[in-house]
């Protein structure tokens, strides 16, 4: 099962977490790969079974520069038809800003609006994010294991 782990980052934290998630999932036998949203299109989600997102927020709720086009496409009213896609989002932000974790929240809400379903609940992480990230990846691993068992 191919599991892309998409990241959107400014300072590199989301990329580092995506690479950590990739290692953890590969250790469990999943075909996981960290991918920068800057090199992807939202249309590439069509037909995928699973996708994970680790997205930081820039400024007051905006996506990082590398994710602006991707998030804009998700916000479009043009349907993406993502039925069959299961996803989860780890959002990074700073509670010092009014719109906390805005980019991750937008990705989560828009994927659902386009027909995808959550594999595991979104987590919203403040600047001290490692503990919540670990909680999130454990929930994702549990959901993936349950799905793998149901298929076999």
C-alpha cells in the first residue's frame, strides 16, 4: 500500500516530521514516501487509497509558499472526486497567531468536502509539537494496521 506523506513547510519542521513518519511507517512494512506539496498537484490524489499531510501555517493562517497553489486548488469549488481516499492531517502552528494551524485545518476541511474520509483525526500542534506528532502518528499506524488486517 503506497502512502504518500505530503508536507508543506517554511522552516523545515513539517519536512522533518514527514521524514520521521516515513521511517516509522516503513519499519512497519508500509510503502511510505515523504513528498513536498510544491511538487504535487491536488489532482494526483484521485484514485489514491491513503494520503497523510503534515502542514505548517505561515503568518496568520496562510499556507507556506510551497503549498499555496495546492491549497488554492483544494479551496476551489471544482470537484476533485476524492471518494475512496482516506487521509489524516498533522497541522503545525503557533497559538500566538489568531488563526492557529490555519493551513492544516483548511487542508483537512477541504479534503472532506471533496469526498475523502479521515483515517485518523487531525491534530493541531503548537510550537512544541513532538508529543502531539507522536500521538498522531500512533493513531495513523493503528488505523493503517486495522485496515491492513481487514483486507487480509
